């Protein structure tokens, strides 16, 4: 299992992902075409940070394992960011990992 998680983390860092927009950073535009940044607070970031382990499991198992913290982070990101609403669960999970 830990090899799968490690593989998922490595994959996430090697792929261009949508982290800039989804994670609340104003570092640049997402590949979904949105240049607007999210004005997240530290409370918002906490939801996303807490979902990292679930996101790693989700990516490593190609979406077969969906943890409760990942589900909460996906809902949160989609509520706050238009580009996140258009992204797949996998893209968002990768963005959480790349953060």
C-alpha cells in the first residue's frame, strides 16, 4: 500500500496540475483556463491540507479509494473556485498533492 501511495505522490509531482487556482494560490492561471485566484483563509487551507493523505490514496489507486477528508476538500474547492467545478476529482486530488 505504501508503494502505491508513493507512486501516486511521485506521479502527482511529475504532472502539470491545477494547483495554482485550486489551492488558493495566486501564483498563476490553471490549465483549465482560469486566471482568477481564490481568496482562501487559513481555515480553507486546513481542509485541503488535511485531505493530502486521502488524495494520495485516491491518486495511487486510480480513484478506487475515496476518503472522507478528500470528499470534504473536493466539495470545498468546488464551492470556492469556478475552475475547480470543471475539473475532475483526479485533477483536484493531484492539485492537493502538488500544493
